[in-house]
């Protein structure tokens, strides 16, 4: 797993639970760490009624749960009622990043190659469906954001001036060899993670989107962002140019409601 709502392993988990319940067979989940810790719950919860392969349920972008904890929550809250057994991990604590576990990193997918990229994914991933390169087709996917129509120094200066906690932005030029803008020189930023425990990925994703809209409104197509954001009020506020810091206050109440539900299914301290 990648600890992020739109990472499709979580939806696959839900589909397996549904199939097991329908077939009347037991499902056993061998639990694994949330690679970006189980301590942080961040970003807007998804709107109800918009389930898809990248949005199984109304959880925030970064949910702070293991795959076993998600299984317990999905099974109960979605009334799947499969016969479920979660085999717990030994020794994992909620504050553990994957690189503190002593377990060798295995890419959960080809473009998540490190804990740093996994930490950035809940933010950078929010804009991935739009006409922007997030570094796929380079050596550092999700550490880069760019496009042929971006001015790297201007973009980096704007983002750094926002004072986003835990990251800084370095102007770069890169040429992806696959995915968006394959073979085209892109200007943009290299995102340097400076303090991961003080970093809110989904809020950075909103800052990236707001910067693109402000600086490159004639080039950037925001519409497809809603496919992974799945929160209409947040999307509308962003699309009308509201400040990301103010927008983030709008989802606090829903986030608190989710945390109360989440608490019932946590296995680890």
C-alpha cells in the first residue's frame, strides 16, 4: 500500500472483501506497514456517492491506516460483513516510517521508488490526472512537477514564497521519456522534502494547483483534478482562486468525523 486514498490497492482490498462475502469464504489479510506512518490524517475526505477504482470510500487523501485496519473499517462501515481475519504485525508502531522498520523497500508500483516519493505522493498525485508532468519517465517520479509552458524560476519562487512547511522547491528542467510530455523539455520544480513529520502532502497538492492556476491559467487544465480529489466544494473553492490555506479549513470538520470512525479500527499504538 501507499497510505493514500487513490492508490488502487485499497480499492482492490474492498473488492476482495465484497467477493469473499458473496462467496461465503474467509478472507485473511497479512498486515503490512503504512509506509508513510499511521500517525497523520490529512486532506479532504471524498464526497459520498462517487466511488470508483481510485476512490473506494469516503476517506481523506492520507488516512494514516494499515491495509489491515482499512480492511476492518471497510468491512464494518460499508456493511460488507465478510468473515475477515487480520494477521497483525509484530513491532510496528504508528509513528514508524517505512525506512525505520528494517524491512527492505520494494516498489509498490514502478513509479514509487522510495519513502520520499511515497511521502510526496498524496500531494503531487492530486494533480497527476491533469496536463502536467509529475516526473513519470524520469529517475525521480513524484519529486518533479513541470510542463513545457512553465517558467521554472517563476514557479519555484512563487511556491517558496508560500512558506509550505516541510518542503522547498528548486527550479529544474527535465525531459520525461514516457507519460505526459514524453520527449519534451519541461521546466518546473524539484520538490525537496526537508521535514517529513511537519509536512502535509495534500495541502501541498492544493498549493501546487493554486500556483498553476494563478500563474498559468491559460495553459493548465484544472478540470481533471476532481477525478482524484473527489470533493466538489474543495474543487470549486480552488477553481475560483481561493487561498489554499483558507480552503483547508473547510474540510476540518469532516476530517474530525472521519478520525472518530477510524479510531474504532486501529490495531497499533
